[in-house]
C-alpha cells in the first residue's frame, strides 16, 4: 500500500462556529457535532477566532480511493505506529484516510511504515 506525505504543517483546532472557515482553501477537514466544531487545516490557514488549537502536526494520506468493503487498513497502519510509540490523529474522507502525527515523530513514522512494507512517497 502506498502512502503520500503531505508537504505542509497542520493544526487541529476547535472553532466557535464554521463561519470563520475559508472554504476556498486547498486543504481542510471540518466536523460538526452536537458538542463542537473541529477543524484540521494548514497551520497558515487557521481562522483568527479559535476556541482551542494545537499546532505541530504533519500528515500523510493513503493513496488511491479505498473501497468501503476494505477492512483493517487504518487499524494496521495505526498498529505499526502504536508499536513504535507514535500517537495519531486520523481523519477519514469518502475516498481515503489521512493520518496526522506530531511533527517531531513524522520522519520516524514514515521510516517505520516503510520498514513495515508500506511504499512511502
């Protein structure tokens, strides 16, 4: 399986509402529940008004479109990282999964995944 490193720094944050999110930006993920509005975006694109934020994330995506019938893809990836004491923040879209790790663990995460047989771009 091929994974592709994303070339930018990411931030995970909570916003009071979605009105401050620039939907024209290249990369972001927003989730709204009955408890919060969460946003993952490039660090440079964080809205001015955030309730909480955590900078210092990097990410990669699983390449290609994943069929919903596939089982265990994220589980296997996260197991490799967990065995190496690397925590994750996962985001899934209709097409694929994205995995974020803290910036200080990023190079090591890609290294251990390559050692586990993943093709890293």
